[in-house]
C-alpha cells in the first residue's frame, strides 16, 4: 500500500472492512468535499437497476461537486458519487459487474474512491446486502 494515510479511507459495511484510496488526481473536488463530511455514516441497500452494486440514497442532498471522472461502468471495488440531476444524489459501491442506472436510465457518477484492501470480501458483502437487507456503512479516516 503506497498511498499516504490521508489518501486512504476505512469503509465498513456491516461486518466487512475495506480500505479505499481517494482518486484525488482524477476527482479532486469530489474528494475534497467528501473528506469534509468524515466520518460519514448511513445505510446501504442493494441497487435496483445497477447490477452487482450497493448504494446509499441521499435524496435531494446538495453535495456541491459537479461531474468529474464520471463513469457509467464502475469496476469491481469502485465507489461513485452521483451529485444529483436526473436522479437523486447517491453513492454507488460496485462489488461485481455493474452498469450505473436509475429508473430514469443510465447515469454517470464520479469515481472518487477505489478499494485497495479487502477486495476478496466484495462479493460476500454484496450478497449479504442483497439477501439480508440494509446494512450500516461508515466511511472514516484511516489512522496514520
């Protein structure tokens, strides 16, 4: 793990813990704003339209970032922030094959975090959320 602790984040979903790297070069505004909300706690549920992903619905929350490093095709372990517009503001955490969408159609979210540790638990995390329902999710600074 070569990233500085300030560029790493601990992400906990139910009993699963992951370490994620901020994508500061590609999504600097999204990363800067998200860091100001740490620690961030919410609930995650399984996605309805996006395939193998869990999401955190944030309603009409005005996050404050525009689109940067946005994609509709997150890779396994990518975490996106959709800043709102055609659909509600949300976080999407891909644990497998995913195509980011809503009832409005395809969406593009800002890829601002990438899981760098714990990837072997992504599928188990996704299955747990799918079959057991909503789980607590926490994003917090990783201690140096």
